[in-house]
């Protein structure tokens, strides 16, 4: 049996249900473990109070940072303070869909990175949500086989396991102070460092999605550039957002920072 550090970067998110889901799986599948939630300076007292209960769970820590440094820096911080040779990074706003989740990861040979992928909850009430529609539409093009065909391009930090030696060789670029395209750059860095990436079918379940204005603002802030006119932005923030417009929107931003 192996020893595992589960590392969860968080911001403004109740992480207690996820940690409680992970505990029995860890206790059944690994020799030693730790779960560390690093909160990137949430200010909501109710969320902080709920997350502080994580400190009462065996092998678990909740750390509330005093300054918001961004998801890339938060992941590097988690890697630096963790202690075990295998690191499992999970986003905070997901759930574990099946009890074999850790078993599948630990049974996969790893000499660098193993990327598990994501799945999306089925919820008709979210039909007008842009983030939900985008993620749902992308799922058929992101099977494990398809991801493996372009393994570095399809790296996603939502759900991945990495050896400590690989992470020490290739950390996240902290110039990305907001979540966004740090995954794209990290995939390129893994390739440059000749770190092997294997994609498997072991998804986490996405169940929480920002509202349309918040998601569009997140994309804009992650790339720090305004490209589209107000009309396109009104479409994306409205009740009938176009995926076609959204893909062009993302592509335009991406090209502007290359």
C-alpha cells in the first residue's frame, strides 16, 4: 500500500463534504495519508466556520491563508507543505462519483502524471448556465483515449495525481494569479521537462457552476484583456448564451496572450 497526500486548493467553497467523501476511501486504500485544504483567503465567515471542522477529522488540515495569491501559487504551496511521495490534486467544487476512485488511481503505474478527467452532473435546471453547457458539450471530445492522443494539450488540474519528484521538477507558473489558462501552460511545461502524462477514465463529478456573468468575468480576468464588444458579452451573460460565441471568445483571449 502507498502513502498519499490529497491536496485541495480552495476559495469561497465548502470543502467539508468532499473531505468526508475521501476519508473512507483513504482509510481503505493507503497505508498513510494526509488531506490538506488550502483556502486562498476566503472572507465569508460561514464558509470558514464550516471548513474549520476539517481540522477535527483524522489526518486532515484546513489552512486559511491571509492573502489571495491565485490557484497556481496555492497549488505550489500545497505541494511544498505536503509530506508523501504521491500527490493527488483535486479542485474543491467537485464530488467523488464512485468508491473505486482511489483504487483506480493507485492501480495505475505512475512515473510522472496521471490525469483522471471529469464528468458533469445531469441537471436540466442548469440548461441556461454557460459553464454547465460548455463543460457538458466538451465531454464527448475528452474521453481518456482522446485525451491520451494529445496528452499534454489535454492536461487539466481539476483531478490529477503526480509524483513528488515530478512536481518538484515542474511547478505551476505563479504569474497566473487567477484561475484560467495555467493548465495550458502547465501541460507545455510537462512536455518540455519530459514528464510522462497518462490519461485514464477516473473522473470526478462537477456539480457546481458559476452564474453566467461571474463565469465570463472569470475568463476575462484570467487573461487580463478585453476583446469583444458589449453585444457579444451581453449574449454570454444572458439567459441564452451561445457556445459558438463563447468558444470564439475564449480563443480570441488565448491568442492575444500568446
